[in-house]
C-alpha cells in the first residue's frame, strides 16, 4: 500500500514539474499519432517492431522505468527501488537482484561492456557490472539526473553521457562528469534518451539523440529525435508507442546493435500501467548492403532449351561475402547463389530481361535489381538419340531433331566399352537433319565376345545429347538391351 501511494505522489510531482515548464512544449497534439518518417534506411522500414513483452505482469511490479540490454539479457529497474529484474532475449522473466551500494534506480545506459544507472539520489552515475552484480565505479554529475544515454563519440572518442531531468536540462558530460555540451530548450516531458550514430535522415547531418517524451498527459509515450548537429528536433519523424502498443507514459529509451545482426534497435519501456512493457523497433541498418550491380554480362541471343551463362559483379562497402540472385525474365530465377555466375535455358522463344541483385551473405542486406541485359531467344534444333539397337556386325540408332529448326553438321560418336575386338569407336557427321526428322547412324564392323556398354553422343554447336545402353557381343552379333540395363 505504501508503495502505491508513493508511486501516485511521484507521478503527481512529475506532472506538476512538467506543467510548470510547459513553455518548452515542442510537439503539438497531432504528434500523438504515429507519423511517417522521412528516413533513408537502405530499403528497410523504420518502426518495424522487433519485440514487445510484458514486464509488469511477469514481475508484479509497477513503474518499471529503466531498461538495458547487454546482448544476452534485458535488465529493468523499478522506479524508486533498488531491485533489478532480469529477462532473457525473448522477454521471459528470469530473476531479480540488488547491488550493494546502489540506491533507488531510475534509468540505464550501456557502453558495450558496462551498464550505467541513474538514481533518485540525483547526482551520481553508477557504473555497473550486471553479470557480476557489482558496482565498478561512480561518476559525480554536475546536475540532478534522471535519464542517461551513452555517447561513444563524445570527448574525442573517449565517450561520455547525455544526462537530463525532464525539461530542466539536457547535458553532455565526460566520463569524469565534466560538462561538454548542452541542448536548450529541452523538449517538454523528456525522459528516455538514446544516442544514435547509425541512422541517416534526409536533410540532417546527425548523429542523433532519440528522446522519449510523454510523462505529463499520463497516457502518451512518444519517440522523437534531435539532430545533434543543429540541436533541433527533426520534423516529421516521431512515433507514438502508447497508441500502437498500449497505453502508458514514457520510460526508458536505449539503442543496441546486438539484438539483431545488421540492425540498430531502438528499445525502451512504457510504464505506469499494471502491465508495464518493453518494446524494440528496428530503427536503421548498421551494415550497408552491396552496391547495385551493373547489368549482368552474357550473350545477346540464343535458342530455346540451350543453357547460357551470365555473370554479375559488385562490391560490398564492408567487404562482406556477396550472394547473387538472377532473374531470367521468364518467371524463373536462380535463387541466392554464392557464385558470380549462373546458367539458364529458356524453353520458349522471345526477348527476355535478365537482371540481378546482390546481398550481404552475413547480414542479408539486399541491393536493388540491376539494369536489364536483354537476350533474344529463338526456337532452335534439339537433338534426341533414340533407342540403340543391335544386329549383325554393328549397333545402330536414330538421331532425331525434335526442335523447331534444321540441325546441320551433326557430329556423332559411337563408343563400346568392352565386347568387341575391333572398332570400339566409330565417328561421323550428318550434314543435315530437318526439324521433326531423324537420321540413322551405325557403328563400324564389330566382332567379339562379352558384355559391353555402348554410348552414343550427337553434337551440334547449340547442344548435344548422349545415350548409354548395356549389351553383349556374340561373335558377329551385337545384342543390345532395349531398356538400357
């Protein structure tokens, strides 16, 4: 009962503080609706929901404000409590713990190794070993601080922290607590903070500071973004989490590249409901896809049922392995192949656009399709070797042209593996086989005893066909099994 009364009093104090500073209001009432972003994230949509899980219902706690992810687990802090709740990557509650020397908690940040926590005591930032449940160090802050975000670029790359207290101040400090920069005016009702070097927004230089506003109305958690180059809120980029996922006020906001390979995840918490929850959105791509390939190289013309090879090439900005997807323009494709080369045969005549796209084989970022390479396919000759037959002193068969045009200069080879003492190979050329017709070919004189395999191959520049059957030589008679066995 005392805890609920304390939470209500704290909420009233928060509202009173924010109303007093209402002159700093930066968003209008229309901003409470999710608005389309003007962001360029390399063909991926901002605000794709990656996760959303209940924290309050699993733990029985209220006002779960701070949330941080270490690559394996989520940790949540209850407002004005020293208890830290742990969840697995899928959002399942694991356990809870406290750390000696850490008082009531508010917000978290993560630098890739350690968590940093603010406290209701106000002017201390605690460096925490979450796995070891211990305090590593403390940083004295120049102002009362409720919310925090780690900035890896600050202080010449040494790293620093954006700290704030709703609309009272928004300050960048070093790892020693020295003031490096400020933002003024502070967006109204600003709580969660997340530093972002990954996202590209048209018309802005970045990097960016995402802010989670909405603690004064009671039921709005709205994400906005500040361009740190101009220190101005980016127009047209905002998202109302409470409207989309469930009512509640703004809580934590953090950014991680460890939740899903190749993406930056903006995550945080909605608090002040019976089911405080955590959420995460794909906000941008952290690994660029390959450059769009040029039109693939290959022949300009061909005939039906003949396989042709095409080749593509491009580069990946990070040097990652590349896979290719060839679209043959006839409803067929190669699927993703690791090779720069792929082959295809068209079964009907026509002109087809061959295009190709590439993707990063590790992070799966895809390029656009290339310009088209046109290939014109006409109906052509198509050879088919009929059943091989035996007889006195020879084997024979018919080479048939089942294609649409005449086959000329058809080279053939008849080869016996075993059986005959002489003429194990016979060759020749058929000057012409009209479309739909066949020509008989015969081996040279055969004499011998024993089993053999006979193989017939017929070849034209466009294609070839081969057939093998089993047989037996009975001195001057070649017996061939019609089934091939």
